[in-house]
C-alpha cells in the first residue's frame, strides 16, 4: 500500500470515526447488492445514512486504488486531516473522491411514515443542503409520486384520490349491500383483508373468481372485489395496495417508464427491510 492509499484509509476512518469496524465495512461498500443483518438498536439506520454520505462525498474511494500522482501538499493535508489537525471535509473529498454518486440517483426507502420521517431528519442532519436531492420516502409515497407522473398510461388521471382504510370499508359495505351479501357472514374487515391479500399477489378479481368456483366464500368475496375495483376506477381513486401493484404494472407494461426510473434511482437503500 502506497503512502496516498494509507493516508486515504486513515482519513476515511477518521471521517466515519463514530462507526465501528463492521459498520464502516458496510458504509464503504458502494456497488452491487448488500444486505445488512443486525439486531435491534445496533445502528442499521446509522449505517444507511452514513453510506449515503459516503456515496455523495467520496464515491467508491475506499474500494478504488488510486494510482494518480499526488503532490506533497496534498499528502501533507491528508496527514494533517488523519491526525485531526484539519476539518476541511470539502478539501478531503476533493483529493480522495472517485466516481461520486449524484444525490438524486439515490432512493432511501422504508415502510412506515414514522421511519420515513426519521430517515429524512437524519439525512438532513448529515448532509445539510444536499439532503433535499436525496429521495427519502415510504414504499407507498414513492409509488404515489411515480404514479402521479405516469398513471395516465394505466387509465387514471394524475389527480387520482388515495383512499384510506375507512374509505375502503365504506365502499365495501356499500357494495356488499348492493350484492345482498350479509355482513354477519362476511364481516367487511375480513373481506377487505382478503381483497388486500389477493391484490398483493397481483391477482385480479376475475382471476380470483375463476379460482374460486368450488368455494362459496371466496366466490362471494371475488364478487365484492370486482365491484369494489369498479367503484374505485369510476372515482379515479386507488387504495394503498393499488399504489404498489399499479407501479409494478406500470413497470411491467411500459419498458420505457421502467428504464427511466432505473436510470433515475440507480442506488436503492431499504431501511427496516424486515417490515417489508
């Protein structure tokens, strides 16, 4: 290892000195797939935030062997920084960074609104002004954002309404009344849960009905499912499950849309993966 590489390593360790050795190992992994498994409270979100910072400030500097000639002044600065005599992070990045990642090419995604808000706050604290260019969101809000731009391809207007659980319950009850399906035998919450499960399996109402010819319970729920989806379409509305499955449909049916978002979000970091 030459002098520059040795000093670079020391500087990066100092910049990320709040992390332990295994956390830094994950932070410095930039390209390819990475799965981090660790117990509750062990700093997985901290790793994600610092990994984003490393991508933006230093790129893959840690993994890249730099064979460029560096001036004595640059080496002297790196020695000074590594020893704690300088805090000029911008100059450090200017000397050692390689193939830095554009912040708008990073999507940080999680499951709950609470986790997403925490993610945004911690990215803001770590990155300052750059934070706004990193997209941090829940799965549902990320999909909703994509659909606002692209949903006309699926027959929706961009002003579509997102129905919450209570809205969906109201429609299911109205549909069941119209179809003369008794709530005592088919509790609306149970019906809604089954419909949600079928949607998450990417199974349409017609497909569900065809597979349910021998099961009265499933056949009746399939009838509700079909009428429910018609009501949503007529109202230019989607439920929470639709946000996910319609985004999948969009990517599957329109390769140009998929290509656009694959090129926009080149680095996808998922926090709280176990909740997915």
